[in-house]
C-alpha cells in the first residue's frame, strides 16, 4: 500500500543522476588539486645534502641497514641508517 511516506518516483533517471554526481565530485576534487598545486609555495630553503653517500662512511653505516623514508609533506625521500 502506498502512503505519503513512500518514495517518489525519480524525476531524473538514475544513470544520469550518477553521471552528474560523478562530474560534480571530479570537478570539486580537480579544483582542489589545482588550487593546492598553484597556491602552495615552495619551501624558502635549500634541502640539506650530505657528502659521502649521506654520511654512510662517517657514521659507519652498512648497505644492509639502509632505509629509505618518504616524507608525506614534501613527498621527498631521504635515507637513514639503522644502528646495529
């Protein structure tokens, strides 16, 4: 039995509604990426570099204990050594 609490028939076909929703989400996310890449300035410093392959010789590091770590903020990679 239908009552006033029953769902209304959709005015827009579901496939078209899904397409419009997808376009809206992609537009919103795309705009966010563009704003993030255009308005985020580069850091005002130069990344520090170390001689001797990241100070491996100075810190008595071994190639087996080398670990690469990715920073989330700048998406750059640096290497550190785990002491044994």
